């Protein structure tokens, strides 16, 4: 009984070993010599991806045969356990052959049609964005049209050469696979599992075009949140520029344009972070309000609200990013030469006024509380950002993840609100703070967060909380779900009691 954990630990350590470089693979005798009974796999191509693929296959126990137009020149680039030969010889015996060449070179393989008949061709290619828009059919479908006697499987196109070299633990483990033949998909899926990846069945070969579009996407879930954060930054930066730079220049003839790189940015960043954090929890408030108003959870939310709910994670991470930048900028404020000049001028004024000290008890307490609340808010935001990482989130159960993201997130919003209120203190009631008749920036940032906090407080009332809980557990106000049948106008609605 005591030996099983040791064996399991040893196997786990072996599975965790990444593939590093070619010379390490060749130096390992277990990888340099593959057993004769090992399954044989062919690779057509000698590029970077083909070399990484061969390295991964060899380390996974496969016998690899690489087909190249010039085997003498490329043999030294592959592991010594892989056989590098001409294309005709490489495709003669393996049943599964990886096609690691570009689309424009597919036609050069037509001379191998007889040898490839009845074999499984795994297309790993990816088009460029221009090629994807230009061709209506995917690379895999084009390959299948050139070799009708073969079974084409689209796989491994979303896996990078680095992931193949370093091991799946350092990259995405999922490998989408599609083909018109279930047996071929099963064979390639088993190979992917042996290589340490997790296959995902994407259906027929018609899904290949969608799979080839996956590597072309550049952070699709971040586009809207990034534009939102950028728009807020521009608006608040322009507002602070008018108040802190333009107003003194116009009304007091003071040149304060030196504040643009640091001071104005540091005043803008907390506003953006604070508003973004409130926008993370505002859609939840709107969704709960809609459910209470409709008396059911079975009505779809509007598309804009649904998309908003799906982008909360990205908005929260951008909020943390702006808050972290605000903390760094705040640490840099005393390092500015302009700050030193202000200290000297203040000291001179103190001497000329014969004041022994400028200690103001109220201001001291305000700054102490203000900084403490800011540190607590940033620390809570850091915890939210860390738990958003997939590796951390996967280690938490649903209740733990919900507690951190929902409860602690709301605590972070409350701390940020107290941080802002302490910063404002009584400044919102001072006439001198309204420059160009514009209110202080922090008063504008308080609008949305205060609405969210007040709404959350109302939802905690027993009368509202119980009703919302019942709705989310399936209760409906009229006790029925109505379905609309578009096929017959005479049968407009049917009611199903559940």
C-alpha cells in the first residue's frame, strides 16, 4: 500500500518534465532510441513546427519518420531518434501523417497520391488573416479535395511550436479536432492524449474554417473593455486638464503644463479604476432588477446586458491595472523636482510668517485614513486579480470562487468608495474647488459606485432578498412559462406549467 503513492508520484514527475531543447533530447538515451514496436507516425515538412512536433512525438513514445525534399540538409535539425528521409519513403508505412507545409505547397504533394491512399492526413496549417478572408474553404477542406482517397483531420493548429517543445503545462492543453470520419478523429485524439494534451471534438471537417480562425483572433474578449477603459481615461484626463492646467493658465496666468505627464495622469488613473470597478457590479444590479420586475428568470437579458455580464472579468482586471499604476505614480510624486520646489517654497513661507510648525490635526488624520483605505482597496483588488487566473480559479470550488469574486469584490468597491470620500473630505463643499464652475473630479466618480452600493444594500433587505432567491431557484410570478410557436399564427402561445 505504501508503494502506490511513490509510484504515482514518480509517474507525475515524469509527466511534468518539459521538453527543453534538441541536445537534451538527444542526450537522453530513452528518447534517442524508440522501441521497434512503437507506433509509427509520418511528418511531411521540415519547418519549425515540424521539428517541434517530431520532438514531442519522439518523447511520447512514437516512431517518427520525417519526409523532406532535402533530407541531408535537414536531418541534423531533428532528434536523432527521428528518421529523416525523402517524402516518398516517409509516407509508405505510417497510417497517420502530419502535413506540416503551407497551403500553397499542397499541390506539390499530389505526386504522393498513390502512397497516401487510405491514410489519415492531419492538417496542422494556419492561414494568414488575408488568406482566411480570401479563401472560402479552409486549408483542411482544400487538402481533402486534393486527396479524396485520404481521411483529413484538422488538429494541432492552435498549438504553438513552443508549447510542443516545452510541454503542455507551459501552454494551452486543449487541442480542437475535427473530421468527417469518427474513427480518424478517435485515432488522432488518442495520440493527443498520449502527447499530454486534451482533445476537444469540434465535429465535422466543416468546422475547420472556424478552427483556423482561432489563432487569428487578437484578444477578442478584451476589445470592448479596453475601449471602455481608454474612453474613460481620455474623458477624465481632459476634465482634469481643464481644471488643473487650463484654469490656472487662463485665470491666474500660471504655467502648470508640467503636470501633464505625471500629476494629471495620476489624478486620472484612480478615477478610471474606480469607475471600472463599479461597472463590474452594475450589470449584476441591473440583471437582478430585471428579474424582480419580470418575476421570472426564464426571460433572456438584452444582448447589451448579456455581453456586459460576460466582460466583467476583463473590466475588473483593467480596474486593477489602473489602480496599480496609480499606486506606482503616487510613489513617484515626491521624486519630482517640482515637488521639491513646492517644499522649499513652503518652508520659506513658514519662516517669513514666523510659524514654528504647520501641523493640522485634521489633515494628518485624513491622510492617514486615506492612505490606509487605499492600501486595503488595492490589496483586495490584487486578490481578485490573482483568483481570476485560470490556474488559481481551477483550484477553487464554486463557493470559494464566488465568495472571492462577489463578496470580496464588493468589499473592494466599498473600500474604494471610503478611500475616495476620505480624499474628498470637505472639499466638495468649498467654493474654491469648483474651477470653471466644474465640480471636483472625485465627486463625478462617486455617482455610479454609490448607486451600486445602495442597490446592493436594498437587495439585502429580507423582503427583496427572499423574493430574488425564489426567482433564481425557478419560482415565477404567474407560475407558468409561455412558449411562442412561430410556425402557426393561430396557435400564438401555449402555456406549460412547471
